[in-house]
C-alpha cells in the first residue's frame, strides 16, 4: 500500500475531496515524523507503538573482503503491534 492508496481510501470512506484527503494524510505523517525526530514514542490504540531506539557503535565485517569495519552509532525506528492487531492478523 502506498501513500496514494491511503489517500484514496480516506477519500472513499470519509467522502472528503482528494485534496482534503491528501492534506489530512500528509498532516498525520508530518506530525508522526516531528514526534519521532524528537525521539518521542507514538502509541496508537488498537494498532501499535512506534519508538526510536539508539544503536551503539560496533565492529562488523565487510562480507566481501572479511575486513573489520566500524559501524557507527545510529537511531532506528521500531514498531511493536498491539495485542488487538496481533489477534486480528492471526485470526483464520
């Protein structure tokens, strides 16, 4: 599913114009990006949690040469689905 698909679904289900639907979807994503940039957690009831975690620098290997390299520290985005979403996904 793409952002365009989400916009189309908002348009179809809620009856907003395509332009308004696009603005709504863009606004939601912008709000989420702003909060994640500040390393704040996002909890969406019935869906799941988004969180930014810090990864420490570590040593790794170049798989082609076997040379040892330093992997720099970085931030990664994690998602944990809620129990409700897990149950929905696993229903038969």
